[in-house]
C-alpha cells in the first residue's frame, strides 16, 4: 500500500491569537483576545484503498479538518501532503485543477457541490471540464456511465437536480465526485438528514464504489453506525483535538478515552 494523504499538526484559528490561547486553550473563546481554535495539532494519514473515519460531536473540529484536507482552508500551522506533494499553500487555478483531478467530496447538503438548476449529467460534465476534458461526447458518455453506476434512472440524466429526492442528490454528488477517478474521496456527513432506508442504500453504494475502485476515503460523521459500516481506522475528536485513534472495531469495542467511552455509550 502507498500513502495517499498525510496531514501533520493542523491548527485553524479564528481571531488574532495571543500567548494565552496559544498555550493550549481548547473548546472556548480566549478571554484575553476572543480567538477560537477550531482544531489544534491534528495529524492523520490515509493509505491507498483505506477508509479513515472521523467522529465527534458538533463543534469537535471534524468538518474543519475535512475542509483543510479539501484545501478550502489554509491552516494557521501544519502541512497537508497529497500523493507525496505538499499542497498546503496551493491556491487559485492550481488548487482548482488539483481538486478536480485528485479530490472528490460529498457534502451533507447537496447544494454545496451541485448546481440544483442544472441537470445531473451537466453537473458531472462540469467537473470533467474543470479537470481539462474538452470533448462533449466523451464527457456525456462518462456522465451516463456514472449515472447508471449510481443506480439512477437513465431517463433522468437530463433532468435538473432540483427535481431529485435527497437520496438521489447524494448519488449525483457521488457520481460527480468520482467523475475524474480521484485518488481521495471525502465524505462529510453523507447520510445525515436522510431516512433510515435511504441511508442504508447510500452506505451500500459507497461500500460498493470503494470495493470496485479502491479509492482512499475519509468519512466524517457523528453517527457511529456509519463509521462502523465504512471505516477501517478511526479518529475521535473533541474540542478540536484528536483524543483517541485506532482500528475502528478496537476503538468502538473498547474505547479508552473518557470522551470516547461517553460517545460510544450514548449510541448503544
């Protein structure tokens, strides 16, 4: 196996910062300067074909961590390497091209990545064009293949996504994310807000896609059932820090940190 992603010492601060909060304040605003640390000293790695889960309550820093990995945020400190390349400071056109070619992301809310007034096929084609594809015919064929692979009705390829159900929109997001065969797929609460039966179908689809493509995955969720279903390894986050890490079955079966124990106990 080869390393797809590595992040070391990621920290994100909102506010000017000062010696008081730099000394280690977690989970609340600094009384001296009012700054908030969204994440502090987060490190992780993902190998090819591996699924890494990140869990924690709302405000734990898991989505901020994912934003750093997707290059939406430049951390106050720390570095991100993708396929061995330091991409921490990549911006502008280079960042857009890198994300289009190498990273795919599925959000909880589809309107963060999809143009709801555009067709399902058009949304996939837009990602292909961003990655440098120029042939309409080839893009159309790829969009059609992915549409079928996501188990979406063929006759709805040219229908605006705004007419799709929540579960179908998640499938279009997944098709769009996978369009350029990325090295890394990021999932940010991909089943939250969906009916239980729809959640199960989306999880089955993600597992099938992972099995067939071998894409490395980072999945963020507050739902331990989602993490147990998908993830090989697990990070538990609280107040912006990683408080426990290990094999998913090991952490969920025998959590060591008091917060991990509370988290697991609350979902039994």
